[in-house]
C-alpha cells in the first residue's frame, strides 16, 4: 500500500480497543471530545521542527512551520499538512456554535477551528496536545 493510501485508510476500533491503546487523558480528549486545560499541554510550547501526528492513528496532521503562538493556551496551526488530513464539523455543544476538528483517518477529536488566525488562511486550528504526538525532523 502506498504511503498516501495508508495515510487515508480509515481506522475503526471498538471502544475497548481505544481504551487499551490510549492513556486516560488521550482517550478522554480524542474519543469523548474532551479538552485539556489551557497552557497545560506538553506540545503547547514546542518550537522544534517536525510533524505533528494523530496520537490515535499516527496520521500526519500538521507541520511545525504552520504552528504559531496564538496566546490561547493550546498548540495552534494555520493549516493542516494536506487539505484532507483534518475534517471539520459543526459543534453545538456547551451552548456554543463552533467548528470541531477531527482526524480524517480515525475520527479522533483534535480541537476546534476559529476564523481568527494569521494569513494566508485566516484560520486557527486550536488543537489539544494530548491528541498529538510530535516527530522531530
């Protein structure tokens, strides 16, 4: 299987399989749509060059060159690694209207997308550190 086909192959697991694979925090965030406290994530202040992957399925999601300091308390990116790496869905939870960001490959909840990011996209992908793993270049 080619890298691109392997990257896009959908991954489905049972709840028990996800619980076995992920830490309690990773499970809470990626499978139950939780959020880590602001300014607490391990990757929030990461400034190394590399690629951010989905913690649940290892799909490539964001490049370090698209990460920026938003002041929000979570890692922020202005664009995913490819247009189809991250899916967006309307999120009406908690009495708010937001845009949820999920991993296209496994459906893991990553965070939310806001229209207050830098050019050229004007978007801010506000992502939980616990939903990511970082591969240094």
